[in-house]
C-alpha cells in the first residue's frame, strides 16, 4: 500500500518529466534527416542492428525476433544482423531482441509525433531517466543465457578442505604422530607430559562425556561415583 | 549499510529458493513439440535437386521451413497474430521466398537456407489483390504486386521499387489478377461486375501502359475464382450459368470465344461451381497449355489448348484432388482417387499427354478418426533413369500433414491442429492388474486376520512375479542391439507409474480434433476428429469420472457451444482410449448459459453435470432417478452464477427442488464506464494445507479461505491513458456480497489473473509509467478464526482483512498460472509465460503483500523478503530453458502423486511438458543422488571397522604378553 502512496506523490514529478521526455529537442540525433522518406502517415520505423560478438550471423539470426513492447510489433533480423520494425506509431517503446541462445539488453525508443527518434536505457523505476543509447540501435549481446545451475560435484579436495574435516584430522595427526616423535621412555619427558596433561585437564574429577551419556540413559540415580568411573575410562593415562 | 545488509539477505534468499534445471536434466522429464498451424501455402525448395526443404506459410501467420525427411523444423518465423501478420501470398524463386504480409502492407524476402531476412519494404496502403514474379529473357528479376488501385514492381534482389503506377478507373474497375508470361509486359485484369473485363498491359521497363482493352463479360464476377491463364497468354474462364468456357487471347483479341462444355461432351454437377487449375512452372515463361477443369466434387478433366482448340486429354472420375508438379522440363499431374472407405490411391500422369506413368501408384491410408484429404503438395523429382518419381504431402481437413513417399510409406505426420489447443485436462492412467490387486487389498476391511495375511502373501507373490518378469525383460533387451530396443508407448501397455507422474493429456483443439497424448513422451496415443464443430465454437472439457472407479471406464465430457447461437452439443468419450462413449448425451435444444460440475456422484460414480439454458431451466447429465433424488436433497445448497458481460450483469441463482432456479442476487457493473473482462473462481481440485501463517511473534494470521469467492476483472471503456483504469471485484458467489474492490488507476489491460488459496495475483499495463505491474491481494480472517470447522458463505459476519502490494515486472506477459500440488504443502510458484517464449517460475514469496520495507527482527523470522519495487527475472528460473514456447496461450498445471512435484503443460503454437518442484524434491531422492558415494563410504567404514577391530585384538594380545 505504501508503495502506491509513494508512487502517487511522485506522480507530478514523473508527469512533468514525461512531458519533457516527449518534446525533447536534440541537435545531435541523426536519423531525422532520413525520416521524411520513411513516414507512412503517422507511422515510423525503428531501425538497428544486433551483434553477437564472435558468432556468425547466419548461426543465430533465424532464431531471433525483435519484439517491440511485448508482441505488439514484431520485426525480423536480416542475414547481416540488421533489423527494422515498420509501422510503429509515435510513442515510447521497449525494444527487445529475443533469441533463446543469446542475451540482449532491452532499449527504450521514443518516437515523437514528428518522427524524431531517440534510444535510451530501460529503467522501469525511474521511467523518465534518460541515459542515451545510439540510434539507429546498436544492440550488442552480453553473452549466452545461463539457464542451468551447476551441479554440486563431489571431490576429494572438497572433502579434505572442509573446515570440520580439518579440525578432526589435525588433532588426529597430533595424537598419532606425537608419541612417535617424542621419546616416551625418557623419564624427564614423561614427567613433563604428565604435567601438561594435568594442565590440560585441571580437574580430573570432572565427569567426561561417556559418563555423562551413561548417566543420561541409565537415569540420574545410578551414578554417584564420578571419580571412580573416570579412573576406569582412562586406565592408560593412570598407568603411565 | 542497512540497505547493503538487506541486499545481502535478499541475495541469500534468492540463491536458496532458486530452483533451476540442471544441464544433465535436459530432455529427461520434459519435451517440446513445435507446430506451425494450418498450411495455407506450401512450396518445395527446387533450387537444388537434393534439397530437403519445404516452405510453409500458415494461417497462424507463421513462415517455416520443414525438413522433408523428418518433418522437423529447420527454422520458423512467427509474426504478429491478427490481420497485420497475415500472410497473403508466398512466392518462391531459387533461394528467395517472397512473402506479402498484412493485406499487402509489407513485402519481405527471406533467404531460405539461413532463414534470415533479405529485405523488407513497406508498400503503400491499399488492399492486396494479387502478386506474381515477373521475368524477362528466362530470368526472374522482379516481383509485381497488385493492389486495389495501384500496381508496383520491385527488384527481387533488394526490394527497391522499380515503378509504381496507379491503375486507370480504379473506382469502377475491380482489379483482381495479374499475369506475366515473360514477354516484357505485365497484364492486370479487372472487372466491372455485370459489365466487362478490363485488361491493362504495362511495360516492364518503365511502367507505361502499352495496351488497354475492355472486353464484354457481363457474366463474370470473380476472376480469381473462375479464370486462369493458359498457354501463350490465353485467358480461360468458366461460367457456371451457361455451362461454357470462354477464351480470350490477351495479346490479340478483344472478344471472348464461347465454348459450351456440352460440345466437349461434359456435364457439370448441379450446384457446383467449376474450377480451373493451370500451372506456370517458370514465371519467366508462359504457362503450360494443359490445365485442369473440375466439373464436380470428384470429377476432374485434363484439357489442352491446342491452336485455339480444346482437347480433352483425360477424364478423371472419381478423382478427389489433382495437382501439377514440375521437375526439370517435365510436368506431371498427381491425381488422388478414392479406393475404399479408408484408402486413396495416388497416380502420376504425364501432363502433356495424360498418359499414366508406370509404377507411380501410392496408397494413402485415411485415418478413420481424421478428416478427408483437402490438398496435395507434390514434389516431383527425376530418378537416375530419367523417370519421374514423387513424394507428396497430403493435407486433410483436420489440419494434418502426411508426407508419403513411394510406395506408400508414410515418412512423417504432423498434427497441425495441435498448434491451436483450446483447453486440456490431465487424466490419471488406469492401474495395471497387479496394482489393482494391491489396491483392492486395502479396500475391504471385513475379512478376518488369516485371510488378510493370505491375501497379502499372494499379492506379494504377484509382485515378485512381476519383478522377475521385469528383470528377465531387462536381461533380454540388454542382449539386443541398442537401436532395436524401443520402449514404444501404446495404449495397451499404458499404466500408472508408482508416483503417478505419467498421465494422459486430453487436448481439445480449435479445429475440433481431440488428442490423447502420453505426458511422459509426448506420443499421440489417440486422436478423434469431430467434423461437425462450428468454426466459432467454444469448448469446455470436464472429467466426469476418473480412472479410480474400476470397472467403470473413465469418462470425459466435452461441451461444444456455438458462440453466436449459444446452442451446444455434448461429446462423451473415454479419455484413455479416445473412444466415443456408448452413453447418449441429452439433446440440448436451448442455448446453454452455464455449466457446472457438482461434487455429487451417480450410482456409477460419474459426477453430475448441470446445464442451465437460457430459460433458466436446469438439466442434469447423467439424469438418472438416483441423481435427481440427490439433486432434490441437495438443491438448497446448490448455487450458481451467470455473467452477461454485454449488460455488465453478474447474477446469482439458487436451485429449487423442482430443478427450476431462483434469482437471489445481482450485481450490475455499468457498461458505460467499465466492462467485465473475466471472472475467475478457484480451482476445485486445489488443496490448502495450512489454515494460517505463523507470524514472527508466534501468533497465527488465519487465511480467509472462501471456496465461493469470485474475482471479477473490469476494464474501463474509456481508453484514454489518463482516465483508463482496471478494477478488481471480489464477490462471494453464493451471497453476492462484495468482499473487496480494488481499482488500479491509469492502467489498462490485458489483465492476467490467478486466483488461488487466499490470494489473487493480477497483472496489468500501467499507462502512467508505461510498464507492466503485478499486484497481489491477500485476504486474512485475522488472528482468530470465526468458525474453524466449516466455511459457510452465509455465516461469516466479519469482512476479511485485505492486504495489497504492487510490483514492477520488467516484461510483458502472455499468460499466468500457479503451480498445484497434491496436498498443498509445497510452496506455490507462479508460472509466467513471456512473449519471448520462456516460462518463468516465479516464487509466490516475491508476491507477498507482507514484504516489509524496513527489515525487522520479526519479518526476518518469517522469512519475508524485503520489499523491492522491481521483480527479478532470472534466466535460471526459466523452466523451459532454451525450449521456448511460441505464443503461449495457456499453462495447465496438475498435481502428481508426489507432493513436491507439479506437472506443467504450456501450450500455444508449441506444446511443452515438464515437471516443476517449487520446494525442491523433498519427498523423493533426487535424480542425481550419488548412490556410488554413499555405498562406497558405507563399505569403507565397514571394512575400516573390521580392520581396526582385528588390529585392536592384536594389540591387546601383545600387551597381555608384555
């Protein structure tokens, strides 16, 4: 709702600008010179050329159409990529080149009642904004359409580079490799390690995960000896 | 910064809901068929001997090139619909095809190999009469176009006008035909009805009139219909009144010579207008002196003009169709004669002698469910031994093209009637025997425990048997070469698949031909041509009984209504086999105003169809005693509405127990100001899963789910861009209560509208900003439901809360539809047909009037996308990727057995079928599911456990020894 209100307040501005857009006077537009021969009553011709860089015209022109304001006026492409849409009355139109293979940006073409033409970028929000485009139109394709999503492929590198995997693999390496690198038979070293172990685990009486789980499943009453069970689960450490 | 965050959020949401096609899915679930429409002109490309092209110009304003070997399109150009794109003439010379379009408005030349335009010129106004190539010294260099008051000559190479001359006395003379024999002059033939024939000869070089003659011919009224130029410029006319031929040498004579047909020993069938057919193989040379005269519906004569004398070369009776064809210097005629009821034979005859050519017989088998042959397009070619061979396209009344090669082999058939699908339905396929057995097990619950166990075991055994048979077939097929294994779909082996994804598409075309198409492959399984359909008919297709009621066959009813008189007929058929039902539908002597399917079944499980005639009398079909009794009981709760758009009146009626009706409400939309464009209710097979929406604060906003709600679209009669408007009325169809009214000022149609659940989405053209806009209306009951168990239109005291929001849509649209799923759990998407031929799947999320302008914690909780005025169009959302559908007329959506999957058929000039997954495939493993990975990981883990167990044992043992 609020959008509509805002649009209403902006209406006067737009209308004023529209009026400007319709009776613009330019000196730099060329085609007015050639127009006297093209007029058929009050109908005009929108001309231009479509280019797909790097592709021969005969490979794609047969798939393409020029649509003016939806399907209100239809034009076809010549074998050289040029096009003309005939019998268009004065007004403002969005001209689009449509082909399933390539992407073209639409262009807005304004035709005054005298047959003056100009082309500008399409802006549906600020409809009166004028960013000039060349006329006769030069529409260059911005590349092929992307219709498809990339499949999520699975590779070893993706797996290994996963942060979770990294977090798991590195401690594993440390656990496996450290006892081999460090001589555990050295009594001094053993003492040092024991100390560091104690630092890592400041409170040996703290319940550990496995015990917590058993407690959870067997009910709260069954376990009241946290110290004993922790002793049982880590016999290797105690034995050292 | 907030803007940036919202943008990021939007992008995240966009990425998440994007459901696109993956490249390896191309053609896996979808198919497209391209059509061109009823052929008006067809020319074979004779430029190269080995050419495989035939050029078609059709009544659908399509110009296309077909591959004659396969019947597929090389290229196709789709012009505007309506008279402005109408193809008036097609002339083919070498590589150039010249078309006259839009009643002589445009002259176009196409390069037929590339399919690109050579040139296009605008001709002066004036209604088109005729056109021909003009040649000189054996080369064709110009094309001449005859208009009502002028003739112009254009260069074939660039379209430039060589000269333009006004025709003399064009106010009184109706110029109708043009002829050039390659002698440096162009003849224009015109008539003054009931008086004389005017002949004007122009010099090709400068357009000077070289000769002007008027010849007495008071009997002549139409040159095109009754005259032809034969031989060295002799005009041959036929007069049905005096039953005689008239001859006139255009160069020399000023008087017509009359040859009574009786002098040739001929008789014309009573009431038949004789027709002359001549041929001019090379436009730079005069026509042949042989021509056809048709004197009866199946009576043709090959005549020759020999030094002013008419000679009958051959009498063809019976002969349905005749046609000339030329290859090199040889001209032949193909004659189609009926053999029996289902077959015709074609033969070639030499044109200059009328002799039958040996070994040229070709049998054309007529489809008993098709139309009669209408036209022949013959392609003649020289064989290696210099004899003439031929191929032929037979066009039948039902717009079918059949390409036949000698000796009667059908190369391809094109059902061009499918270019104009009017309405369609998807019908579930029947169950196979085993499936029915399994289903039957759950039906009865009265059996004892033991018998149920036994039944279960037996059905499992049957399943096992079927599975083994399937495996055996797979094994058997695997040994055969791949090309031989074809999973031919036929009516016999059709059965429902486990997720009900394969269905029968019943399509009704404007020509009156019905088709049954397998939705999985696109194979046409049955066709049925209704030959008594009026040209301006409107159709309504209804499924009265689905396949669920075995052993009763499924039943569809097609209501065919003449638009002018309102008189209707019913065609009842089986949608799986296409056969006409043995049930005789009631005769409908009165014009029909409205038809409605009731949720009532008769004793044979057929739904009851009510028809209301212009006396407001109601008749039911089927109308058995059982049905009438049910109707009497239900009458007080049966309501219907009628629309009279010419008077702007919407009226609601109630059924009385004696099957008469009673007016209960009326809404009049003043026709001086606005007119009713369309009225749309909800789809009866739609399910809504959730009654409300959970808000950010955990409260529930209940939807207003009125099944009787109608959305009425009106457009202003004043089309001035400042004053035009579009109106939307939401009316309760039972009470006539206007629930809501919205007016879009400075807007005009065409309005496309979708009405579903508790929302209405419509699209219109904003004349103020010159853009297309979408608007969405959503209706809510509020935070509390009035009566949560049942909805009654008569008892809803509180008007619903209406929310509305509008958006810019950066393209015009052709059609609009919403996806539909089995239970309505899956989120909805809108399917938008664009003029470019793409079908956009737009999440309904974007059309939500609760999209906030400022993002808050609550709106984020609800997953609302922040408001943006412009709707995005992303090519990844095109469900038909590059398989564009030209001129989309309608999109049909049907639920499948899988909740996540919706079947979509888009029809227009083309037909496209696919599946969409609006919330992705949440209930079935994706087709790219990596079975290899998951099984290899499982195996790896299994072995790792085994090995580590063994290692641990060894280690423990070692430690024990220490």
